[in-house]
């Protein structure tokens, strides 16, 4: 790619066996898709960490080491 040339990426989703441009989805469809992806990621991480509990310590360390100053003052238990 030549310097100064923009790289453009497009995202497609598979719905009912059809490839659909993500930007062509309605806001409702986008939100539904985001929720499904979020649920799938949560299940996958849960499964992985149950199979590899030794990895949990490194994730916890990463979270603590990478908190921003605002996060440190936050009272949420995340």
C-alpha cells in the first residue's frame, strides 16, 4: 500500500446463511448482533478459563496493572 493511501475495512455478518454488510443492518439488528457476540465471547472465555485456570491469574494481573487513574478511584468491583 502506498504511503498516504487509506486502508478501508468493511465488516460482514452471516445471517441465515447470507453474508450481509454490517453497515446495512438496522440499529436494532446491530444491537442484537452485538449482544449475541458478547454472549458468545463470555461463554467462550468461561469455558477456556475453566479448562485453563492457570491463565486466570495472568488476566487478573493484567487488569490491575492496566487500570487508569479514574478506574482506581472507581468503587465498582470490576
